[in-house]
């Protein structure tokens, strides 16, 4: 079984082991779940979008 190491989440900034990697950027399991269950009209959703824009800012992507 592959051992995972903690990585900083681009949403919350906490070091976590479980989550997803999108274009080399890590989103922890907790934030992923919160994003999926947050209504698009919620102010928190805009925060999530802003944080995820880091993914699109990577050079040569």
C-alpha cells in the first residue's frame, strides 16, 4: 500500500494526507467535500473559486 505524505491544501492551507491533486495542486478531502456541498450563491463559494484560480495560474498549463 502506498504511504501518503501530508501536503498543504490550496483552499485551507492545512497539511493533510487525504485529498485530490489537480494539476499538481492539492485539495484536502474536507475542502473538496465542502466545495461540492456549498451552494453557488453562498459567499463561501466565491472564496473557493478564488483559491482554485491558483490552479489556472500555473505557467505553461
